[in-house]
């Protein structure tokens, strides 16, 4: 399952985000969102597996983003051209 999550991270295009739930659906079970979160938190290679592109179902960033916290996740998303307001992304505009 971990490999499939990492595979999904690599197909999220620049300027787009995914949600934990959309990755869970990709895995075949919408109830695996927490499992996805745990897998992302164990990610050891944030450059090759860009977990910063994953937000919650309401578009909020992760308070516990592994590679530098929420401000670093915000910085990386903005570097991809994604507008972040109050640590939230407009899913209607940016969701893959």
C-alpha cells in the first residue's frame, strides 16, 4: 500500500493538490484516509515523493507536515503557484 501512495504522489502535477481521501479512493477504499496520513508521515524522501501536495478534505494544510511544519508546506505549495490563504487551498481550483 505504501508504494501505491508514493506512486500517487508522483503523478500529482505541479500546481495541483490531492486530499488524503482522494488517495484513499485511489487505493480502493475511501476509509483509508488516516492510513494514507500515517504513510505520508513516514515518508523519508519529500523531494521524490512530494507529500506537501496533500491537504485535508477541506483544503487545510497539515499542522504536522514532516519536512518543516505547516509554514514549509505553505512555502512549497506557493512555489508551485498554488494560492494558500489562512493555511487553506481552494480545492475547487487546485484539486487534481
